[in-house]
């Protein structure tokens, strides 16, 4: 091996020499005045392009801002005057109004302003807002946005404009978008059908194949609170509680919770064995809200299969629900490996069982740490 190494040494030395020369030539090339001058020129061109782009952006933004201000100056008094009239039938709209809204920017401003007025007023004024929207022919442009298949934000904007203006005849077209691939489009469409029809609009849950986000569920529940009639949805709850879409099941459980749907108690209990953690978690909360004489036993049976957070929630709920029948279960939990479970079980036992404090005291005497501390805490808060 030493002999072989000696044979290769001249070749290795030559290789290192060639490599060193190549690196030296490359460095010299890139540090030459000519190359540095070219690099500086490219850098200056790049900086100039960035500055020009920023200038153009700010210029157009400023121009749009001042143009919008001029539009607002003309349109606000006109809109305010018109919608405060007692009747739109006799109202003559100035010709300059039509001329102004021929411009797309002005037209969009007029639509946005009318929508804002519709939100802020009710009764005859709100009707006048809708009448003005129709009389100006603005609905046509909202329908064009709804029909847009390429730009989701335009489609979503069209849906919003139509349902905010109570255009019931657009309901069918809006409903077709409730299961759109684009989440923003389907969220607007789902909100729209609820806005236009109330609880019957929940029929989109029959075909919903995409997730319904927590935020969207919250929005829909808030929207539904405006409609007192809930008969139409209660009959469909069992079907939604067995949906293959986990988020539909979660939303159905929230509906059962919010509107106290005792008729689906059995289906809610079945959801405690669902494969989805989120469904099981919501099912526990709904079961507590739909409490009856079976609730403590159901929660106790489910306890071992629940997540740790759900176990905490179950024990907190059982403080006001448990009876002496469940006392053996809580005594068993006093030996649980988790100290928080021990404490919560002790609190429940002290509430539901007449001898709960005595059992804890005896446990504290036998094993002071941690049971005597638990006993003292329970005795203080009971």
C-alpha cells in the first residue's frame, strides 16, 4: 500500500495544482474591473425597475383613492336622499346618477354603499335600498359576478351582493355553489342560503362533501339565530348525525345542542363511538346539554375511551349531574395516575355522595400524599 500511494502522489499533486489554478482564474475573472462594472450596471437597472414599480403602484393607488373620494362626494347625497323617500315609485333618479355608475369603480362603490345602508336600516328604508338597487340595474352586474367561473373572489362577491339584497330569485344559483371546490365561494353560498331562507337553507348539509370550518359553523349558527322557526331542520338531524363528512356531524351536534333537540338523544349517544376525535368531543358536550336521568351513566361508560381533555370536561360536568350510584366509579378514580383526575373525581364524589368527604378523609389518613391535600382542598371549596 505505501508503494501504491507513492505512485499516485505525482498525479494527485498535479490535480491539486490544476484545481488551484482554475479557482484562481475564476476569482480573478469575477473581480476584474470589467465584470464588476457589468454587475454594477445590472444592479442599478434592477433598483431602477423596483423604484419605478413602487412609484407606479403608489400613483395608481393614489389616483384610485381620489377618484373614489369624488364618487363618494356625488353619490352619498343622492343615495341618502333617494332611500329616505316614502315611495320609490314616484322617485325620479337624476340622469347624472346613471352617468356616474357607468364607470365600473363608481358602480361598485354604489353597490357597496347600498349594501351598507341595507345593513344599517330596516323597514321601508331597507325596502327602498333594495328598490334602488334594482332600479339602477345593479343586479345585472351582481349576477355577472356570480356567473364568473375563473375568479373565485368575484364569484364570492356576487353571491354576497345578491343575498344581502334579498334577491330570492337567485337562491337556486347560489345553492349550486354551496358545495363549490373553492372554500370561500361555498362559505358565501352557505351563508347566503341561510340568509335567504333560514333553517330550510340547511339542506345544503345533505350534499356537503367539503369540510365546514369552525369559523363557518360559528357564522352559520349566528345567522340561524335570526330565524325562530326550526321545525324544518329537526327532521333531518338524524341523517346529518350519520353523515360521512365529519364536520357535518359536528355541526349537527352543535345544532342539537343549541336548539335542545332531545329527539336525537340516541343518535348523539352513538356519536360517542365515532372514529373522529372532534365528533366525539362535541358529542360529549351535546350529551351534557341534553341531560336526562341516563346522562351520568352514559358519561361514566364513555370515560375510559375519552381523551384527557374530555375526561376533565366529563368530571366537571358530573359535579352537578352524578348521583350516589356512580360513587364506586369515582372512588376507583382516586387511584388514577393523573393527579388532576384524582382531584376532579374527589370533587364530584364529595357532591354526589353523602359519605364522600369521610371517604376522602380516611384515604388521606392512610396515604397523606396527595390525598390529605386533596381532602383539605375539597373540604374548602365544597
